[in-house]
């Protein structure tokens, strides 16, 4: 993210100061402080009734042409669970239900900066997929037929999700 040079409130040139233990840009005219917070992302680890996992081949950067779990940015005013299901619906037209929170993760990703990632286990009744422009391909895969997922965060979520699977 390109740093601010001028105050977005009053237009004064910003100075730097240590506030709450960190160097931050600050406006000495109106006291505005440029706090930089992580962006929330929701990811859907989505299973159909046969316990097959939804994987999607991304058609955009970052990680273009990589197999991934669907997900995206949570909007302002939106619950993370709703953002998770909305992103799933937009990318694949699937109507999911939240089963559980798998975990919360942190990543630094260009060009977004810090991401706060909430990964949910989602279940679908009807697993008929219609992908949008964000994907090249998507499908539900049993473990032995899964394409290789190489995005480290998604590998970590898949590993953590597997720990929650009930023992048969
Ligand atoms: Zn200002």
C-alpha cells in the first residue's frame, strides 16, 4: 500500500511520530493518525455430502493458475460468515452453510499488506458448480484425486481442517 503524504482529512503534510509503540504518520494540524490495520479475508473450506473438498483454479493474481480454496475480502458491515458464503456463491454459485471456524491466520500479501484470514468449514447440499470470471475451473475432489494445492496458507487451512474431521 502506497503511504499517505498528506492528511486525508485536512490536506496538511503528514509528520511521523511514535504512537502506541509504533512509528506512524500523523497530522499535526488535526491529529489524524494513519493506523494501518489488517484486511479481513474469509476462506471457505467447502465439503459436499460425499466429504469431497471444493478446489478452484484461480484465474487472477495473486496466485493465478494455482489451485485454491475459494474466498475473498469481507465487506464493511458484513459478518465474516456472510462474506465467506457470499464469496463462495459469487465464484461458484454454490449455496453453502457455515459448519465451524477452522482457524484465524495472518499473512503479508502484496499488494494488500497484512491480511487477517478467517477460515470456515462450509457444507453444501447441492454441489452443482457454475464458476465466474475469477476461476478457470472448480470441482469437488476426494482426497486421492485432489489437484496439488501449493499456496502455503491454503495448505495450512487444509491441514488444520483435517484435524477436526471426526474419527470414523
Ligand atoms: Zn489533518
